[in-house]
C-alpha cells in the first residue's frame, strides 16, 4: 500500500517526475531553435569563456579562475594519482582545518559532495574516488541562495529572473521518535530510504532531543532533497548591481549562481562566496517548491530558452563566437553522460 501511495503522490506532483518527462513538451522548441541557428547545439556561443557554454561536463576550475579570488572558497585541486601523504601535505600547506568539504572537479547534481570531518574520512574519499576532486573549507555561512542571471551582450545591465533560498534536507528531533522514524515521515527523505539507511546507519536508532536539527544531506540540491524558498520579492537594483560587474568581467551572459552568505543584506553589500556558477545548462530552479503548475513551469523554461537562444545568436553574429559542430557536441555530451553515470555509481559506494 505504501508503494502504491508513493506512486500516486509522484504522479500527482510534477516536480517528482523524471527530468525527461518534465521537459518532453519542449522538444519541438529545441528543434526549432536548432533549425534557426543551423546548429543543433544552438546555445553553445552563449557563454564564450566556458567550455560548451557551461551546458554540461565543464570543470569548476575553469569557472573559479575567472572570478575574483575573494568571491570563492580557497580551493585545492587533487589528482587521484597523489598519495594520501601528499594530499595531507597540501591541506597542511594551505592551512585548512576540519571540517572540510570535498567534491568532484567535474560534478553533477551534488553527487559525491561530502562534508569531511576527519583525516580518516578524507583518506577513504581520496582512495575510492579515482577522479580529480576539490578540497575546500566548509563554508559555514547560514544562508545558501541561488541567483539566476542573464544579460544580452549588447546591454550594460542584465536581469535577475530567479532568486531563492536553499535549505539542506534535515529533520528536527522530538525527543520521542528515532531518526529512522523521522526519516520515514519526511516528505522527501521517504523517497530515498535506502540512501538514508546507508548514510546514517550508526544514527538510525538514536532519539534526537526535542528541537535538535539533524542534517540528512549536506548538498543543497533539489535532487538531494533540499527545500527551496522563493525570494523573488527581494530582487532589486542593489542585488542586480552585484552581478552585472561579474557578467562583464567573466563574459557570463546566462546562468545561475549558487552562493553562501550571512544574510540577504550582506549579499546585497557584496559579501558572499560563490560555490558554483552553472551556465547554459542551468535550470531556472525558482519554479520548484513555489506552487508553479507544470504548465507554468514550462512557460518559464521556454522563456529562458528563448533568452539563451538570442544571446547565443548575438554572440555568433556580432562577437565571432562559433556554434559547436553536431558531432563535436555529441562527443562531448556522450563523455559527460558517461562521467555522470560514474558519479552516480561512486556516490552510492563512497558512504562517509
């Protein structure tokens, strides 16, 4: 009965549908833009300084290297060929202390993002991942937000079309129920029971004190169960003035910033840390958890595709930025898909 009930809940809530199903009605629109551009990868000129316009498979180093150093966390790039003694030396030389966070240099949907609070856990991660990854200090700022920004290349000012707060999936203790009981009642965690069981194995029977907050996943991504709160009413000229200069500096015309800050006021004063910039492949995630109907969300997605197409067309016609070739793009996407499958598998295996 529970399985049937969960299936019915998924069917009734479009936000729980598979990605391909959500976007299926927009397939003809993609082909229309491809025909107009005479290029299947019609978005590829949109962000000239990001590989494949930041659509998929791009690394974080490429993004961080274009930002002012004060706007992103101190970062160590670790090759899997390094011995763990060499990794420890890198951490010591940079003056980093635990807890740290680690994540793949080429990531996807928060997969393999881990909070590492001991040398032992870092060693496990290093020895099992087999991929280049980043070590960064854990940014403790209390707020994580997303800002969706775009700017036409011939315009000095851009548009912030989406602004939201992201809250990591968590439960609160009540002094009576075990962690497992709380997980099975959580509106999102109940769909990820196997993952929750493995990740929190040693805590499942613990009864949390009343009011104590327990984080179930430290990646504030929608697919990792994060909760979004729409902050659209807080968009103003002061917020826009933060991102226009970054767009001009980096030639990032379209995408979503994921940021940490102490407050919205401090963010608007330019005090924040960029965790990531997602380019042409970024989803306008402000439609989620915001009472959008599926049709309403599709309208938002279609509008952003129109903007993305127009930015790419302008850069192609006026700034000499080429469209990626059909075969070239397919090879890139095939490699990115294969890499994503590897991340999915490793995320299930590396449980720290």
